[in-house]
C-alpha cells in the first residue's frame, strides 16, 4: 500500500498561528514568534509533515514561510480564494482560524501539482520598493480626485502642494529603484534585455523582475494564465459565451496595461497586431496586445535573445 502523505496547514494572523494536519485531525495554536516557530516545527515533525501550506495574508505569512523553510520544511503559498472555494465545495460554510487551517492543509495536498520552489528572498528589497511606489501613485490619484471637487482655495492649495511633493518623491524613488537594479548583475541584464522591446520602460521591466520571476520558464499559455491574461471560455451546449480573463497577478497587469498602450503606438509588431483586431472592443484589443507583449517577453527570456524588429 502507498504510504499516506501528511500535509500541514497554517492560518496566519498578526499574533497567532493555528496549525492543522491533513488527513489527521491534529491541531495546534502557538504564538507567532521564535518560541512558537520552534514548538510548531517540533509538532509538525512529530506528525511526519514535510509540506506546509499557508494563505497569502497581506505579507504576514512571509516571516512564517522563511522560518519554516530555514527549518527544512517545504512551504507553499496558496491563493486564498482557491482555498475558500475548496471549503465551500466540501460544504464547509463556516469560517474560523481552526477550520481554515484544516482546509489549507488539505489544499496543500490536492491543489499543488508541482513541487514548490523556495521563496525568492533576494527579490524582497525590489518588491518592497515597488509596493511603496504603487502606494505613492494611489496617493497622487487621490490628490487629483480631490482637486476635481474642492472649491475652497486654501484646501486646493494644500492638496496641490501635497501632489507636487508626492511627484518629487516618486521621481526620487524611481532613481533609487534603478540604482537597486543596477547593483545586481542578473537584474541589470534582465532589465536591459526587456527594455530592448519598444514600449517596455523601466517600471515594467522592474515589475516583471520582482513580481514575475517565472518569466521565461513557462509556456506562453501558462505565463498568460499566471498574469491573468488568458481568455477563458464560457460555453454550454449550443451556447457560446464571451471569453473573459480571470484571476492572475493584478499588480503586473496594471503596469502591463500602460506598456501595451505605448507599444500599440511605438512597437511595429504590436501596432500591426492591434490593427488586425480593428472592429473589436477597445478593451479587447488592449488586453490582446498585453498578452502579445507578455508572450513576446517570455519567449525572449526563454531563448536568451533581445527583441528584433521583424516584418510585421
């Protein structure tokens, strides 16, 4: 008989960790600190667990993942929505930390088809800078929205000054990100290659390096699905519904959107591709160009070649 594989699941909160083992019913509640990690590791080894699943929890899970990986465990970060869908499919409508830990443990066993790789800790500084950059852009957008409705001159002046200050800080941050990439030889080489494509600027290049390390290692369909640019069908019987994109990494799509708009004007291949789609909805064309651009970048990194203008 095949030996039963045991997996662990951890529901991460700010101060506590709730752990469970699947298919056993074992449970553990520990503090989220060094002593708690040690107790958790001993408990997991006692139950013969080698693979542990966690949900993405706004960054709180990162410290836990690193601690468990350092202790020799195989750790996989799961999409919270997929874990919740599994719970509902099992008829588990209630939600609490202990129940979630059991569902996560089962999800780590049945939803992970490939052996997970270790978390890329070396990318943390770049990810942190890009996350703060996105926050700066949101604050600037808030200022623009406020200026559209404020009438009081004093308030408008305050918001205008704040917007100018944020704009200056954004420029300084972009320089800092560029310096950070320049210090890493592999990041610098990747950014240089990606930017040979017309329409790809430093923001997209840095975002792909930090948030899409799988680029160049997956098939064209897999990379499109990972970013959330793969069109999914919605057919049943004789009914053929519209195709829609779903899921994926929204932070990458937001940057890729602006790059695709630029590429539609300055990249001859993307320009002709967009012209062939004339007559379709504007968003359909842009999304198709985003996917085309992403697939092109994926092929370049896979083959180790720079972009080359070809007859469109």
